[in-house]
C-alpha cells in the first residue's frame, strides 16, 4: 500500500475549493454570458436585418440572410444621402474634438497645477454648467447663429459643440493631472522646461488614458447630437443623425432600409472606439512599464 505524504494531503485539501465558492463562480460566469448575449443579440439582429427585405425580417427574424445584397444600403443613399451626411458628421466631429482638446488641456493644467487664487472657483463654475439643460439654450443658440452670420453653417456647430463638452472634459482632465506626482514636474522645471513644454511633452503623454476616455465620450456626444444639428443646419447640409429619420415614410416602414442606415451610422462609432481603446491600453501598459 502506497502511503501519501502528509504534506501532499494538506496541499490537496488546500487546493480544493469549497462548494459555495464553486457555485458562486459558476453563477458569476452565467451572469457574464447572459450579459454578453443581451449585448450581442441586438447587434446580430441589426446586422442581419440590414441585408433582408421586410418580409424576411418578420418571417425569419434571427435567421441569416440568403444573400449579402447591398440593395438596402444603396436605397438608403438614394433616399437620404447618408454617405454625404456621414462626411458632414465626420468633419464636424473631428474638428470639434480637436478644438475641445486644444481648449480643455491648457485649462485643466492651469486648474490642476498652477497655484493661483481663484482656480477652485473656476473649476466650480465649470461644474455649474452641468445644471443647465440643453433645451434651455436652444433658442439663444439659434439667435446667436443668426447674429454671427453662421446660420446653416457647419462652422457654428464646430464652435458650439466644444462649449458643451468643455465642462466635463476640463474637470476630468484636471483630476487626471492631479494624479501625476509633482516630483516629475519639478524635475522638468529644474531642467529648464517651461509650462508649455511641460504640458505638451510631459502631461499630455502621461494623461493619454484620460484623453482617450474623453475622446470616446465626446465623440459619442458630437456624433449622436440631433436637436442643434437639426435647427442650425439646413438645405443639403445635414448630419447623419438628421438624415437617418428621412428613411422612414408615412405609409410604410421599410425596416431593412432603416437597419441598413442605422448600421452605417454605427460603424464609425465602433471603429473609433476600437482604435482609441487600443491606444488607451497601450498608454496604460507603457505607464506601468515605466513605473
């Protein structure tokens, strides 16, 4: 009879998980799988419906399309000019993103790092803007665009969208900059770097995770904005969110056409999220490696 050492028996008993731990881990896994299904099933339904007709969507809602016909996408372009509208949305969103960062980063650095009187008050003033609803400034914004001669102009939205995004961006970036040790900045000052050099070469690279987060949030807000784009823009110039409802007619709703148009508007959001998320992960890994 082979005897098992006592030390091995103790290690075996320690390696065995209690039944309650096994049950709880299985429950957590089941909840994660359920959550993933809740997210993926609507996306799957949206993608396959974009290649189907109305009859196929109602008779076989979850089955794969019989052919990958681009007829719905072509019809969406013909009816609402979605590709031109996507170009307008991309132009406005990219310009507004760049302008937001150009204004928010120096402001956040001044609030977080420069010890001046009134910086706390300025930060609180940025926070007060959260209490102002968007509809409250719709009419004044409309009148302002007329007075500036920018009504029906994309330039007004490029200047207006950063105003709506600056409060949250400044406050969040100030918090990220406060988390950076002061010793790094003091070493740069000893080496002769001024404030602008510290901001561009030191703070911005170290704050890349925060910048990536704000880029994603601001992109979603700018891309999905509807009310101000509907009121300010007009004629042939319209954003994709304004053009998308044009696919819905009064008599009958072509769900294949609507899902094709919706899929076109969703694709840039996922692409931007994937790219920025990867950059954010690379910045985090680089920061841990330096640490």
